């Protein structure tokens, strides 16, 4: 992943005060539609104070995003990125990529080789960012991974997730060439809007995408990449 230039006025800082921790918790709650349980201040304070990755993204003195990751097994070489978000209105401006680049550099400085995280397979922009922009590798499909969630984004939906692994010192995993692709699974272009406008159709997408992905994985295929038109691209397993 190429270094991302930091826009003027944008800064990333450690969450090293109680005030900053509470602000970050509020920012993440706003990103997730009002869920104040997603990253409560006391847990965030504990993670930050014990040496894990916990930063705020600032536009001047205003915090507009945050990211939190913790060390994972094996603890000396891996981290799991639990939550990263940028306020609505400032998304799709490269700030999420800036946070990920900062997270990567922070991890490499501590001899961490891999970062894992999950994302909703129905969110096309996240699939594009994780698989095409960052070049992560899909390692697992998790059915209803978190159970019921009560935030404004996930309320009323099942929480299927794709787990990815980012090898920090390796080249990005390339999107497979067409001659390697043996199947694909499409996703809606904007599932967030669909959930608001037609929850029944959104639920049908969840079931259809889950069934197709699970079927392809059971047949020995693996998710090799993502295409904005075709969706998830499946290749023969290695």
C-alpha cells in the first residue's frame, strides 16, 4: 500500500487523555448510528492504557474519526482491528485509508506482521476498500458473528462478517485475472440505503449472499477478490 499524503489540517493522535477517550467513544457512536456500546469509554481507556492501538483522527482540533486495534494471538506478531470510523460527511475522502496507513506503520514499528478485521459482506464500498485498495486476504466467512446488535446501522439485521488478514510487509493481494475466476457473488451497490428504503429486500440480499458464499466455500473455492460489477470473485482453492 502506497503512503497516503496527509491532507492539510489533518492529524492522527494517540488517545492518551480521558477527555480524548470520551470524545472518540462519542465519534464512533455517531458513525454507528447512535450505538454507545460499540466502544464504551472505560474499555477504550483500558485498551489505550495497556499499550494497544487507539488513535483519534483530527481536523484541526475537532476529532472526526477514530480507530482501535488490540494485540491478537500470537500476541507478538498480530493485531485485530476492532473498529475504525470516520464521521458521516467526511467519508469517501481518503481519511479511512489514512487511518489504515497509520495503523500499518504503528504495527510495523512494533514488529507486528499481520492485522485482521471483519466487515459486513453486503457493504460494497468496504469490500472494495479492503480487497481492492488494501489487497487483504479473505480468511473466513462468519455467519451472524456478533449476534443481534442494537446500533443504527445493524439493528434488525443478522451480523454476517468476512474476516480478512492484512500482511503488512507483503505486496497487496491482486484482484484475480478473469481466467482464474470460476464464480462470483453480487452484492447491492448501497445496502445502507436499501435497509432504510426496503428492509425486506435487504434481508433477502443477506440470505442470498450468505447462501451463495457458503455454497462456494463448501465446494472448495476461495474468495480471491472483489469487483464492483460482479461482486466477490471466487477462484480455485490452493
